[in-house]
């Protein structure tokens, strides 16, 4: 079927994919030292992967980009030390925005008009998740950072197990309808 | 999610579980609260999304107000979407035959349905060309739980839409070779009650007094009456050559292929002769043979249009011959209007054979003037011109054996040749002529 191509029909789906690319590029650049003045060469080298992710938001490239960004974050912290809390929170939200916008883009074929209600609902839900996450992230960052502490590792492991258990319970729960 | 559920986890769900799980383990093992903080939005977002998981896919169905359209006609179909207890993002796609113009005024959208919602998406379907076309299937792609689950619903199996050919306005002179019925509007060569004067003759018993020609009677001193020709109906058999389709079809608004011209001309001819009270039959010959028996009346027009919508060039099948055509082109007195593109020697042979059997045949050339063979080489232009010359020779030879060939030009296309065919039929009917 040839879809009607009216100007502005696909503006939303294209904008969502541009946002995916922008979040992806930012996720690659933010963990780097001196990211506030990134060199043009670096940006050019970093650009192809976010573009691929924007074009194929339903592919495994999203996970690859997230993994690379996290690896950058960990490696940088090994050399430069732990980043400020504000930057950590911003980076965490950036990663989630990349994940959520890619999920949203994957659900929308690019040749579809998007109803305003659908967009508003997605944005409101995203803001709610970010608001709750901000509070929990501040709590997590307030925990003492003591590498090698067996007690802290055990407590952290129990917490991680709890989170994984929560997700598994939610996945195995009887569905709504 | 059970294996039978149409909702399947997406890559987004995999990464939404794997990434925070990995971050939390590393954070716990190496005492890195910052990594735990990075995992928090993923955990919160996934937990919120999974609170309401779907089981049943959205219901999607399509309804058509009609399954028969005329060329150029439009109808408004509707696609209905319905969710169960879970909100879902749904993107609808409607597939359709090339010759059904589908404009989904709102159907090409992504929409969000709340739990239990129903949505009606109007879809305008325009018939661009005659034929039997398929509308559908309608497929819907749905996502739930913020894209963590997805399903593709394939619904509404293709529905058949028959598009009747649009007959051009057509009229022809009131000349048919052998008016043979009992009543009708065509003047026959047989004497009888009618409005067409044939001459005067001597009065004989049974003649009506009002037919006495008093002038001749007074002048000659004998009783003379005015003689008239009877008015009768006739049989018209329209033969469509479906051996080949020459030229590209652009639908009703575009260029016409040879088959387009043949089908639309057949519709126009049928309409004209059926309106005149004649019996009209149709024959399709190609790799398959189809007949529509000769019947008069308005119902036959509906049957003829439906029959014409099914005309198609079939790649392989029987070999068309006059012998196979036989049952369809009876009776021998019928006017045969053959609609060929004249690109196949078999058609030429059939036309010549029919003419040699003293049948009243008219050939209407349906080859589009702009038709060109596929592919082009250094000698294509020259070969094409030679082929046209050869074709012109074939047409001249057909005329020599008594098959008038005309191009289809709508109203009046057949006037000249119908006079010729009528004259030839009359000459053939004279005593002493071979039949």
C-alpha cells in the first residue's frame, strides 16, 4: 500500500529517531574525560553508531551502544576517579532516555502518523519514571563507597538479587487480561 | 510469557533486564554505588511497565460496504481495532492490490488504545482498474509495556473486490447483417410489419386495406400495396482476444493496454446491443476459453460486466482454435465482433477462417498506438517499423478475405464497417451464392 505522504505526517517518528541518535551520541561522549569540549574528530568517530541505532531501534545495536557507554564510564572512572554525583545522575538518566526512546521508536513504524495522545502519554510516563529514579539514585549514591569491603559487597549482592527477583516476579506474574 | 502467547519479549526487555542486572552485580562486587545508581532508572522503568502485561492481542477486523465497484468508483471501508484490558500502541498496515487505491485517512497512523477501547479507522478504497482484486490482509503491529512486549497481528484475510469495467458511451448505426429474431428494432431483409419501406407489390389475400397504395393503384388500374421490411432483433457475439496484453495499463485515468481497450469496448458494445433488445454473448479466448451464453435483457448486462471483470491473460492452457471457439460463436447468423490486438498469427487465422465460413465478422484493433516491445537495442527501431509494416499487410489481407478491421474510437467506431458487413451478408444471402 502506498501511504499518503503529506508534509508533517512523519515528523514525530523522525523526531523520535533524531532524539535516539542525539541521546546515543551524548551517551558515548559524556563518559569521556573533558566531554564538555569534545573534539570534532571524536564526534565524527562516535557518530556512526548512534545513527545506526536511530535507523534500527529494534536491533541489538541499542544494547551494544549502552554497553560501550557503560564500559567508557567504568574505564574513565578507573583513571580519573569517581565522577561527581550530579554527573552520575545525569548519565544514568541519559542511558535510560536512550533505552526508552529506542523502545518507543521501535514500536512506531517510521511511515506512521503519531497521535498526540500517544506522544503525551509516553512523555508523561517517562517523566514519572525519571522523577522516582532521581530520588532512588540520590539514595544509592549516598551509600559509602568502600571497595573490598565484604559486608558492603554482601549487602549489595543481596540488593541486586532482590531487584532481579522483583523483575522475575513481575515477568512471571499472571497477566492483566 | 507463555509460548503460545502472541506477545513476545522484545530486545528492549532483554536489555532492560540484562543491563541493570549486570550493573548491580558489578556495583555490589566492587563497591561502586555510582554503577548501582545507573541501574536505578532501568529497574524503575521496567517495574512500572511490567505492572500490566497483556495476553490477548488486539482485535483487528475490516468491513467493506460493497464487494463490487465500477471503475473509478470509491467506497469507504473501515478497520476496527479493539484492545482487551491492556493499553497498547498499534500501527495498522493495509495491503491491497495495485489497482485498488487505498487511502487510509486515519488508518496509517500509530494510535494508543486504552484498556477496552475500540477505534474505527476509515479507509477510502478507489477502484483504479477493472478486474478481480484483493483488499487486505490488514496487519497490525502492537507494542505494550513501553515497548517491552510486541506482537504482530495478521487479521482480516484478503477480501475480493470485483471492479466492473467502465463502458464508454457507444452508439452504432442500425445496421446488422442478419436480423434474425421475431421482434426487435433492426430492419431485416424479410418482408413484414415495420416502418422501413421495401417497395410496392400487387395486392394479395390477407393484405391489410390500409396498406393499399392508392396512387399506384389508380395509375395502373390494379390493386397495389406498400411493402415493408420486418423489424427484428439479432445475435451479437463479442469475442475478446486474451492471448496477449499489449501495452502498459495505467488504470482508468492512465494509458489503456490492449486488454483494457478490449474489455471496455466489450462493455460498451454489450450495453448498446442489449439496450436495443438484442441477444449478446461473450467469448474469451486465450490460454483458456470462457463463454457467456447469448441472452437478451437487463440482467444480461450485469452478468456481462461481472464476466468481463474476470477476463485475464492466462500464461498456459489450451491452444485457441476456431474449432474450440465453435460453441461460443453460434448461431451462424450472429454478428461477431472480435477485439484483438492483432499481434498473434493464431488470431489472424481464426478471423480469416470465420470469414471464409461466411460469418459476419468485424475486427476491432485494440493495440495501443504507443505500445512498444520490451527491451531496446541497436536495431529495435528498425525492427519495430518492419513489424508495423508487416502488421499492416496482415490487416490488408484480412480485409481482402472479408474481415473489416477498425480501431476502437468509441461512438461510431463500427458504423462504416457495419454497413459493409450488412451489404456482404445480403450479397451472400442472394440465391446462387455459396454459403
